[in-house]
């Protein structure tokens, strides 16, 4: 039950600074265990940055933050070659991507050229400079944030980069009771700027190996594989979609469903595991056509239509 215990521990520790958002925390944990990256989308002031910082604190690993701006260049992220006068040779000065948890704050404010600098890092966990490869240490995860309502001065992420993100998680306004609990916490003296003063019970990174071994033992019936494939292919033939989910999306849905099953104490996947993760896995990987957008459809609505139509295996 290592995966279940890991997620329960993460939730309990992160709730020292984050009130509510349990499902988002759980899905960030699932993506981390699966070696993936996530996009957090929500209006300013919903603790997206705090969530990423707290996550890194509880994991007990290095954390770097990059504030994406229009003038940010690829070398500002990856690093650059500098001349060492003492050695009379060029050396690579590592950029902020050389960390364990990287927060890309407001990632859609940077130009596509700068955004694309993350492609190799996210996929291969390495940086190539002057023909040399510089490898990042594991674990490595990118948590990107973006504002869903601000369009001026922003650049939509390229489809190739969006596909590298395992999940896109939408943060909504909290319920009244949750927001009231946040107000009470601050009223009692809590200061989000003093995260270093919070006493977290960090995890032992060796547990990640145990979680991986547990993941490999989770069984997936052929009918579940067919169901995942049907959902993925349905996005490619739906009349409202002009770009459907990739093969990487189907693999992601499979792997995360296995981690989800293990997080609930099961060694087998059920259809509900797949359905629960379908929207966060697929929503950023499909593009709606003009007619669907004019009619006001959202990706999540189309995904839900597909789920309702596809036959659920018994």
C-alpha cells in the first residue's frame, strides 16, 4: 500500500498550508509518481504557486521558480556557456531547470521559442548545449501555471509542448466553507511568505522505488485497455474536434489509472479509474473546431459526451 500511504501523507502535510484542493493535490501526486508534469490553470490568488512550493517542501527536494515573461530567453532557463579565464576554456553554467521541482509561473507569457526550450528537458530530462548533453537528476517535475482569462501579452502553448504535460488541472474558486477556513487561518497569524517556518514531515525518496514496484503489479484487463483505446480514438473522430488525443495520451491515461487504482488499495484497474482521469489527461490535448467554440462548448463537455457514449466494460 505504498502508493496509498504516500498520497495520504502528502495530503496531510500539504494541508498545513493548503486548505481544500484535495483532488488537485492527489492528481499532482499521481503525476509525480508517474514521472510526469502538470499545468495548473486558475485565476490569480488561488494558491497555485504556494501549492508547488509546498509540494517540493514535503517531498524534500530542490525547488526553483521561473517567472515567465515576454523577454525571457531559452538560455535564461537552460543555462549558457561561459568562458572560464582561469582554465582558458568554456564551461556550461547551469540554468534553473537543473532542480527537482521546477515551477514555470505564468508559462504562457513567454514566447513560443522560450516555451519550446522546455521540450527536451521535459521529455529527455537533459539539456543539450554546444553538442554536449547535461543530465538532470531524478526526480524531476515541471509544474506550470497559467491564467485562463488573460489573453493580452500571452502566447498559447504549442501542441507539442502541451502533449508533454501529463495533466492539466483546473483550479476553481473554493467553496464558501473552504475560503472561510483560509480567512480564519490568516486571521490567526498564518503568513504564506514564511513557508520555511512550517514544520513538514518530509518523505524518504526510497519510497518512490517501492511505489514503482507496486505500480508494476497492478493488473489491467484487456477490456480496460480496449476502453482506454476507444476513448482516445473517439476524440479523433468526434465532429467537434479537429485534433484528437495522441498515443502518448492513451499511455498516460493507462499509467495514471494504474497509479489511481493502487492509491485506493487495489491491484487492478476499474473503469471508474479511467473515467475519473479522462478529463485532466485529455482536456489540453484536444482542439475544438470553430463551430464548437462558437456554440460555447468546452473541452470537458466534449470529453464527458464521449464518456457517456462509449460502452463501459463490465
